[in-house]
């Protein structure tokens, strides 16, 4: 019996943009894991990944890599783990510790989904050697939590803060922020980011008064004769 691929969102094309590498890697990792019965050899896995390296620096890298692996007209793909390591070296954003910390403090969600922002946040935190113990009230967790909150879009931050029981740890903040962001996008498919709720227009009632009646005095007979 031939297995069929499980239809989930397929991997997007990659042009070598390093700021997208982490999210792109997550896409094909998930797809290959879900369809492990289909992509069950190193060659199939590598072939799947490089098929989406279609333009820019990624295409150049793929062409060069394939040439290096070709002997007598046959490509020797090698191990998938080695291929992944080579990809990491070529496209993963790697910063020295001080630079990573600076970029982490400057990081803003602007233009990103909560998932993309969180991925970037975790990457910079790891490269900056900043880790959370996950313990509620621990200094390391509170510091990273506050940095994470500071970078969130203000409307999203407010939505999470206004929950009946606001999150306290970094892990809880990440979970709630992603959930809120995804729910918003599900309900507002044409909206790129969580926007402030529209303010209700308050219409003030204007009290009007009736104009006073103009009373016309009755003319006397003498006054009537003068007309």
C-alpha cells in the first residue's frame, strides 16, 4: 500500500533571507516529520528541502552544493543531518553575544506574527546566552519576560494584560500572546496585525428648547380704526 502525503501547508520558497531562515526551517521540519512515511531516506529529505531553494542566494547555494556533491553525473547527497548543519552555517543568523543582546533589547514585533516574533526572540536570547529557568518569580525569567513583553505590539500586549488571570512567566506570556494573535488573525483574515479595538463614537445629546410663542395682543376698536 502506497502512503499518501498528509496535506498540511507546504514549505514556502526560500531566497536566502537570513531573517526568514528559522521560520522556513521550522516549516520543512514539521512537514517532513508529519510525512515521515513518505520522506523516509536522507536523499528524499534533502531533495525535498532544496526543491524550495528557488531564488537569490539560496538558489546559488543549492547550485554550488549540488555541483560539489556530483561525481560522474551522479549526486551523492550524504546524510540529512550533515546537510542541515551546512544549511545552518550558511543561512542561520549568528551574532556575537553582545550584539545578540543588543538586538534582543531592540526587537519589536512590528510586521511579524507572534510566532515569528517569538522565534526571533528565542534565537537572539540563546545567542546572547540569556536563558530562563522557567521558575515563577526567578530573576532570569522575569528579565526575559519583560523584554519579550516590551517588544510585543501594544494592542496584543494589552489584550493579554487584560485577561482575567494575566500570565506571569515568560512561557505563559508566549503561549497566551501566540493564542491571542492567532485568534485575531483567524477572525480578521485581511488584517496583518492585531489592531486596537475601535473606539465607540460618543454622540452627545443636545438639549433643545422650544422657541417661545410670540403672543399678538388683540387690537382695540380705536387702534383698528387707525389702520
